[in-house]
C-alpha cells in the first residue's frame, strides 16, 4: 500500500500568512494527488485535484504543486475560514490512501 | 446541485450486519464511479470501497474485504454498502462520495457504532 505522510501534523499561523503544507508518498503516484479541507463536524471538501487543479468554487489563494512523491498545498494569504484540517489523498493505485492530516490552527 | 444523502446508520452489535444507502441527485449517477469513505471518531479519513460507474468492478480496502459489499442501482441513483460481521473497529462516520478523480462531492455522513 502507498503510505501518505503529511507534515507538519499541526501548524500555527496568523491571518494573512502564507503557509505551505507538505505531503509525501511512499512511492511514485504521478500527478494523482488531491487535497481536502475538513472543518469540525463537516464532510471533507475537495480543494485541489490531480496535484494542481483548483476545484470549482475554491478561492485562488489555494494552490497545489509537486510530482512523483512530493507535493505541497499553499495558501497564499490565510483567511479566518481557512483554519481547519487538511488531508492529502492518492488515487494512483489501489488501495486509495489518505494522509493523516495537518491541523491548521490560529496562532 | 449535486446532493448525496446517506441513511441506514445506527448502533449494532459486533458480528451483526447493517446496510447503508446513499441517494444521489443533481448529476447523472450512472456516469460516475462512487465510493465509501469512513472516519473513526477524532481520527483521519479512510477509503473503504469504490464501484465503477456501471457496476462492473469493485475495489475494497483489505480490512473490509469479504465482509463489506458495495453495490449500486443506477435506475434508482442509489449507492449501497452492505456491512456484515461488523467489528468494533468499524465504528465510524461513513461518507458516500462521487469519485471521478478521487472523491469530489461528499454526503453529510452517517454514523455507525459497533458495540455490545
């Protein structure tokens, strides 16, 4: 199975900050990496699909990059509504796997 | 508007069965692969199973193979998850999700608690 490792597990930041979240796959997953945001008590929301494609309706302050095994999600200027947990997800091969998440907290 | 509404959750004893349903609307259900994803209390997300758009193929995580069955009725735009021989570690919120390139739209989730 492909293991997805996210870092850091917790990130403290302030409104207006630029932040980068990391996701590393245990083997090559090509471009097949998605990012999800989840707020407490809610279903996950797709932000980015296939590494760098912004899902419809998602603000342009979110962007994704990477290839192969190393991927990043960048939020260019944090807004109050962005404080949540973020998960990466690989759909290159079965079984599909999620990372363990990065919790983005207010500093 | 895409809507996915799960039902069928609840409290069940270990070893018993439960069947989840997911009613889809707002898109052509028969065009899309569909998936179940779960989340144990205060834990991360875990993919459970996927069914191809026409029902021709299914995929499962190892821990549920032989116990869970994903199926669909395209005429009713409904996805199912039959869960047999339930274990305490199956306790989670189960989400139904549309899965073109990984899950895009998700339901609100339904809680399944396996406990005696």
